[in-house]
């Protein structure tokens, strides 16, 4: 009998690898890694765990990977949305950010977002925000897995004065965290419209040299595509392709307005697409054609986007929204199966951020990032396929246990390592301090 | 000081009448009715409550009105959806119903659905299913408010052999429950395609005579509209108008495919529309144009539809889906404000079922059907407008207290009057017994 740290038994497991569903399953964990996944009665005969947990009405699955967010913007959750994307950015968000965002803001807002995400079963998130070094420090301190996207834009931001300084600081972040077991730095140019060609050329040189991943908002609105055609005579994706930026490790976020050529280009270059269904609905931006992308072989991940535009950092809700939107837009209830939406929310996310060898499925050898979700509430019964129950019947409140790298972060719905009054304190005066149009 | 049963103080109240939001609010309740709504410090000076509850981080609002469901179908929650609406009905649902549905099924399934709905803040639901007399009995026993829609179709169903028997049994239900304080019977012809003109003519005579309300699936799919044009030379709504069925008290459920003439006819006849956004997405049916309907003065309510096609009986999720769909389909983030979606989910529902004088708002004189929702979780903070927080940040798990007619049904998240093991027992063997294609 092999001694291990932890054996978790559950009614079901969704490994997100070759096996669709395991019944009466168990996951064996040692030294922060998964060492066995299979039928409970097989694993109990192989392993001698120091701790044994039985989750008899639960489903185990890989920790959810939120492939796109702006965590600190949780402190803008109360800010009303006025106008479509560009108006909201220009008139509400960017002025607010210039006035309010500093290291303290980012630490507080990110801490609040981390608490929300962990409780909802999100064990890893890809962030794009100012002061990414603060996000990295916090992730190390609180033990979450995070992709810290260092923003790159031409304009002055709270973090840097110009393109030069953004690139320098991004490169420094890369140097500091590359190879870290929990923190993966990446370059996050905001969008094709916020970065000049000259800056993209320099960025390309940098990422070629460092072999670093990239994350960018892309094809979010029709306006963005039209403006690019007017300015460059090319659609944004094609323009970036001409600049040599498209490659595996490139996360294209949103991708609502795509032609067949765009989809073909995405497939040929091996980029991933991050679908943020609720954000794109709320801002009236459009619908990402996930079915066509998947058919073309493009990896699709799911993201929440920031709380300021979506309200909740809830990847299970995004999985449901993805299924509903796919059915609506194709008039086919089977357009996106629940299990495939959950795959986007786990393995698809891991692949998008280049961590598919490390996380994203319950596979022996991978890190023990996993969650247990209780399907015994009346609202979930009767359970047929656990994936259907998870996506269409359960909600994030059914997440009971969360582990990151084998460490318990949520236990029986209790969020560990966070202090509830402290979190409430963070948010208490936010509506007054971070009000659009308020005095500096 | 006026002695009363109960005074509830809360951080906010959304009365859904002339006042948008009350801060530091209170609701006074006596004899099952609301006797005062206002600022807490004003009400504490007026009333001497036998019980006083303080919900310091909560918002109070009217109980949610689920204006369309098939409660017992919760026992089909596990059944996979194959094909769009008509294929799913013909090949999966109707054969299953013929084989499985009886009084015991309806009692069990409805009990399960009631537990789910109460926990989610739904205090009243409009049901359309076989054996409505069982639903009425259960509602009386468990103290929920319900509109029991007696199905009317031409074909044999588990409840009745033909149109005659459906009409007879519906009329008997009407006689038994009219005037009941909690139970409102109504006539529920399934759809224009499941009822012959001859039956509609008889139905019309009946409801003219009884002044009874009507609920019907209408304009759900493009196919339905096309078939009606082919069969009757008129769109379904216009056809029913010619038959004299449209009137206040008529709930038209779904209404996804509407011309300007349809909307105009709806407005002129004073019917209500019940929007079921998630059901219509999941089945790929279409989008109800709630903005155009509201602009034309048509009352719009929200419904979940049944758990078999939507997964969850969660009206807060429907409110969010309604906002998101409205933004998506108009490319305008302000197309449907959260407070207006909540109005659909409360007063709009009450008006649709003809109970707006009794429920739907926190107004002195109305029945004390109300709920408290806690907005203090990290996932809700910071709170700006409580309506936004309710719809976009919170979920049904934030509902802490539910009262129907002044009686506590949920207290601090504990569902009273239901037994959890009993509910689990109801569902345990459902996947085996109620499997599509299983032996009779």
C-alpha cells in the first residue's frame, strides 16, 4: 500500500481526459500532485492515505480555469454601465482608473476577486490589469494559481507612462516569475486599437526571444473590426497575423465577429480563443461562434471578464451561458453539450495559458487543482449526467471543496485563508471612493 | 403604538411600486398582510411588533412570481434534450408522459419543484400540467401561492381522454378553487397547434361565462408561426384574436417571433407576455422582444418553464438572462435595467396572473409575500444599486428568508415544512423509472 497525503472519494468524477464520467470514483493526492484517478474500490486497495474524505453526493472535477479577467476591477462592481463598450471605457472606466487605481487598489480588489473565485471553484485565473506584480505577490501569499498579464498600451496608465515603460515593466515581471510553480507571467497588449504597430513590432521581438505567452482583447465589437479595416486595410486578426504575433500561447479574448477566413487563420496559427459569453451579452458586443471554432480545431476556453462589466466571477454561470448562447445562435439544443462547456472551463483554459501538462484534467502526474460540487440539493435532483446537472441545475453555491496544488482552499463551503470582515472592509467605502465622476 | 405580528428591518427594500429603493427600510406585517413599508426609524416608532427581525446586509423585495412552469416535470430534470422543441416533445417528452405521469408523479415532482422554488425566493408560480388538482392540494397543504393551469388539448393525455374531458375537469377545478386565498385556477390550452378551433370556441364560451384567466404557449418557434400561416392563413396570435380569446388575464408564454402587428395586437387586447429567456435559448427557439413589448405598453412577466428544459427553477437567473439577452439583441447595455427585470419577476408576474391587487409589490394592504436576500458575500461587494447586485452579482443562494401570506417558509436559508431526506427519496429512482425509451 502506497502512503499518500489524501484520498477523496466521490459519487462521480469528470476527469476531462479520455473518460467522460467515473462513477463511485476516487482521486489520490500526494505531495500536491494527483497520483491516481479511478474507481474508489480500486484506489482504496492501492493507497494508504493520511487523510480520507468521502463526498458521497458530489462530483469531482478539475479546478475551473478562468481564462480572462481583470480581478481588481471587482472594486468597480458597483459602477453602472453606460453605453456600449467603447463609450463605457472612454467615459466611465478609463477616467475612473486614472483617478483611482494604485497598488493598494489592486491588492484590495484582487483579494476580493480571489475570495469570490475560489468559493466558486476557480483555482486558476488569467488576469490582465495594472500592477500585475501585486497580483503575483498576492497569489503567492494566498496560494492561487494565476497567469499575470502585464498590460501593454501606448498611452499613460496608472502603471506606466508610455509604451516603453509598459514593455520594460512587463519584461521585468517575466524575469521575476518565469519558472514559478504557481505564477505564470504573460504579456497582455490591451487590444489592436490601443497599441501602435511600432509597439507590436517591439513586443513581437520580445516574445520571440522569451517564448512568452500573450493575451489580448480581439474582435470584441463590430466597430473594432470596421476601424481596423479602415486604418490597416485588414481585419484585426489578419493584421496581427501579418505582424507575426499569432502562435500557440496567444489567447484571443472575445472573438465575436469572425469570418471563415478569421477562423481558418486562428486554426492555422494555433491560437486559443477565450469566450466570455456573459460579458459580451451585457455590453451588447456579440456572440463568439464557439461551434465553428471547435469544428475548425481551435482550442476554446472560458473567461468571466471583470466584475465591473459582468457582475459575477462565476465560471459555472459562464459555462451555462455558453451552452445557452450556442443553442440560441444555431437553433440546435445540442450545439454545445454541458460536458464540452466544462471542458472549455477546465482543460481548454489550461491549454490556452500553456498549462495543459500541469492542470486542466484529473490525470495522474498533474497538479492537484480540483473541486468537489455537491449535487444533492433538491434543485439538482434527479441527476442524470453529472455534467448536465453541474451546468444547468447547480450553481457556484454547490461548490463545497477546493484544492490548489493539493492544498485545501475551501472546505465544506468555508473559505480558508481569507477573513470575511476584512473582505467586507475592503469594499465598504468603495461606492463613495470609486464613483464615476466623483472628485479626485 | 400599533401591535403587529412582525417587523422586518433591512439595509434596503425594493418595493416595486412608485419608490425605486428604500435605504434602512422596514416592512410591517400583521395578519398575513403588509401594514407598513418605509424608513425603519419611522416604522419602529409606529409599530409594536411581537417579532422583530433585523437583516442588516439584506434587501427586501416582493416574493418572486414564476409566471410559467410545469412543476412536476422536475422529475424529468435528468432527461437529455434531443432536437429542437417539436422533436423533443414528440420523441422524448410526450411518450415519457404517457408512460409515467399519474397523480403520484405529479405530487412528488411538484413537491420537489416547490422546495426548489421556495429556496430560490419564488412565492407564487403559474403551473401548467396534468392533474392540476394535485398541485392545488399540495399548495394548500404546504402554503404556497399557485396558479393552477388546467391543461386543455384535443389528444388523450394522462389526465383526460379528449377535449371534452379536459374541459370538464378544468371547469370542475375552477368551481372547486375559485375564491381560494392561495390558489387561483386557470385554463391552460397547450398551444394553438395542440387545440382545434372547435375546442377553442367552446373554451371561449367557458371563460367568457366564468371570467377565468388563460395561459398558453404562443409564438414559441418560427415553425409554429409558419404552420399557422399555412393552416389558418393567420399568425397564431391573430388567429386567437379572431376567436375572441385575447383579453386581460390571457398569459401568452414565450412570444419569440413577433411582428409589429403582433405587438400592436397584444397591446390593444391587454394580454400579458411571459418571457422564459433560458428555456427559449436552450431549445434554440428564439428571443422575446421585451423592449418593444414594454414600449408598446404590454405587461411582461418572467417564467422559468419546466426543469426538464431549463434545468433550474431560478427566477433570479431568468432576470439576469433577460437583461443579457435584451442587451445582446439590441446592442445596448441599458436595454433592460436590472430593476425592470426584477419588476417583471414580481409585479409583472402578479399582473399577468391577475393578482396585482394582492401581491407583486411591498405595498400596505397587499399580502405579505416577500423575501430577504443577503448582499454581504464577497461575490456581491461593493453594492451600488441593490437591484444590480441582486441580478448581476448575487444568486438564488443569497435568498435567506421567504414569507408567503406572512408565514415564514424559509428562515436563514433553512427551508421549513419540507424534509430533505424525503425530497432526496422522491428523486432517487427517477433516472431509472423515468428514462426515455425505458420499458413501461
